[in-house]
């Protein structure tokens, strides 16, 4: 589970095995909640109704958009480590 970055008490990460069978995304966990964000469109996957408050989700999604290159590079590095050609 590579930790990409921690921001405002939220950890941004993904599971190494996921690069083999899922599109690029990042998991976010913190303050008792969690969410998953697709990197292709910076939208939440499988919204969880009572996980992270909506105003915090909006802030997190903006953070991911603003730092998209960081998250995409971490995913590409994991693909490379898994032997996937880009």
C-alpha cells in the first residue's frame, strides 16, 4: 500500500495489486472516512453516503485535481514496478 502523500489528516494511497486490474485511482482515508477517486476524471468512485462530509470531499477532489501529476506519476511508477508497459 504505497502512501503517496498525507494532507490535512488524509492519507492518499492505492494498493499495488490494483494496478493490474483497475484504472488509475487513489484511495483517501482519514478523519473516520474514506473515498476512492478515479484519476482520469477526478471523480469519486462508489460514493459512500456517510463517509466524508460533502464539503470535505469537494476540497479533497480539488486537491487531487491540483496535484494530478503527482498521483498519476505514482500510479505509473507502480505499473512499471509490476512490469506493465505504458
